[in-house]
């Protein structure tokens, strides 16, 4: 085994970076921090290591900054931690094929069971071209960037941590160049049952599995996703798997497949909940409040099941007219991938169902659904604190961090309605009202139960939810992965 102790490098590869760049009003380029606690957690655990983050250039300013940086790498100070950021710059058409044709919607739809198989997808020459000259091309650019970073100091065994469905074929490309590297890949979305992958032509499907199996450790959110992955390796690739140890034997190597349920930075959310920006938004919400507040906070993504959630709410109002004018469904929506036709159509469907429910059940003084399409995180956190019912009814979701974020900071003993098909359901089912995301009657009943639940039961469930989230925060998620990495590398790291 190579001398792992001699190499303290950590390389992270992900489509999105810890910051993005844009041009300010004065014409100068400024860096904008990304949301979430993942970066902070990785920086904290990587103390004493040389950290480089490799990401796609998402804006023209990202590409401009990359072109001007010595060696293509810029230094970033993130909360007192230093890291290097290296952008992968693809041609716009190449990135479009990579992201808007293959990663989204093709892979995303497969992994969330979203394809209407009698009608779609239809994979023809355009999709096959997008696979080779988009997805594979961008994965090669990432592999070259990682290889360049490793090659700058070839001794030892660097750790490369890859993230998500954008980079499935990249690990095999890195492994070919640098067999000494330790590769770890975390997938943030569901891993579906093996037959779902039969949508892909054989060579494409084998490239996905073969690419990710080049890692030493593969991380998924739940034990169910781990079993699905192992099933796929056995049924689609003919590989030997050990369900007891969670390993796959491939090309003389043993690949570990592990469940690491992702969570949030509880301390960061505690501070954010009391920030000036959130408190100002909370005052606005309290002034406009009318009776009980049902909340959902989502991207306008098909996997979030927004239309069915509103239809179930309309059914609830039909069954229980006594709640009219006493409850409001506040929906804070972010636009998502609107250059993809399926998403643009879904946004139109959302608007149509809101208009119908408001027309059928509302009046001049009250609208049952208040739909806000915006990107205002302080407003979302303020609503987290104030909901009486939170609806999370996703078709399928890798984890769903909204359920954890909102439950942590809510101050009203609000009730969580949670789809049984979210990754979060494994942890939070005991502190939530579970629903089948396709059953409108079930969701309507859940709304009624949540709104009429005795105060002591609400308090008990809300307390359980907070305790669960605090006991498994983002730092524990990272710690468990690094413990397995250390074990796999013989304890040297």
C-alpha cells in the first residue's frame, strides 16, 4: 500500500462549488457563498490538510476568474479556513448537453422514478451524442483537473471525495490515471431499484455502474438505497456482492457501499433563526398571519409533488369547510431548471392548480393558497419558525433537508407531514404524520389530523424531531465517512 501518511491532500469534486462569482453594480466581480453547512463541515474535519475544491464554472464570471488565476486555482478564505478552488470550464453547448439533457432530466428522472415510461424517454441520436459529447466530456474535464492536482505532487495517496449524480463516470477516469488515489463518492439523491436503470442503453448503464464502482467507498443516504445499489450490481452487472458486509467485488477490489444519512449544521441554523434578516421577515409574517399556517418550501421540481399537495389541500377544504378562512397554505417556491421543458410545464401546472383551488374555495377576503415564487432564504427560515403544519410530500427524495431544517427551528410545535418515500422518513417517521405521496385522500386526512392534533401530542412529536436532528447533525455525517475512510486506508489517515 502507498504511504498514505505522507500525503495530507483532500480533493473535493462536485458540480457546484463553495462560492460562485457574479458582477456587482460597480462592475467588479464578487464571490457569493453557497448555502448549507456542507462546506463548513468539510473544512472543519480537514484541518491540517491541503484542500482543493474542483467545480463547474456556473457563470461567465466563474470562467473569467478561472482564466485569470495562476495555475487555474484561486485561494478562498471561508470562515477562517483556506482552500483552493479550481473551476472546470466547459463550452456552453457541452455543459448544456451534460446538464440539461443527461444529468437533468435523464439521470434525475431515473433516480426519482419520474419517467412516464409509455411515452418517455425516447433515446435517439441527440441523447447519445449528449452522453458522449456532454456528460462524458465534462466528466473527463473533471478527471483531468483532479489528475492535474494529484500529479503536481505524486507521492503518497491523496483522498478524492466526489459528489452526486453529475460525476458518475469520473471515478473510473481518475482511477485509470492514478490507481494510488483513494476515491470516495457520495450520492445525494435516491438510488432506485435495479429495473429503473434499464431505461438506459446497456453501454450507458454499464458506464454509470462501472464509473462509480471505481471508488473505494460509495455513500448513500439510507440502507434501502444501499440494498438497491447492491441489487443493481448483481442483476445488471453480474458482480459478486455481499449484502452482510455491504461490499461489491470488482476487478480484484472490494468496494464498500455505506449508508450515511445527511443532515444539517444545527448551530448554524440556530444562529440563522435569530439573525436580523430572519427576525425582520418573521415580523412581516406575523403581521399578515391569519389563523393556522400550513407551509411548504420547495424548488419547483417534479419530484417534490407540489401539484398533488395542493390538490389534497383542496380536497381537505371540501371535506372540512369549517377550516375555510381559518387556515392558509403558504408555498415558498424557487424556480428550478426552467430551460428544461418538463420543468417549465410543471410550473404552469402548479399555477393552474393554485388558481383552481383559490377560485373554488376562496373569496374576496381570503385566498386558501398563497404562492410566492422567490429566492429568499431568510423568509423561508422565518416561515420555518412559524408553521403549524409543514407538508413534505415528495414523490421520492434523497433525504429532504427542509424537514430537518424547519423542524429544528420551529417555535410553535408544528406538525410535520412526511412522505414515506423521502430519505428523511427513515429517521423522522416516529415524529411525523406519514403519507403516501400518490394518495390524495391520505394527504387530506393527514392535514386534518395535523390541524386537530392535541397540544400535548404536537409538543411530543416536535420535541422528538428536534432531538433526532440534533443527535445526527452534519458533523456526525462527515465524521462517520472519515472514520470509514481511515479504516479502509489502514488507519493511516
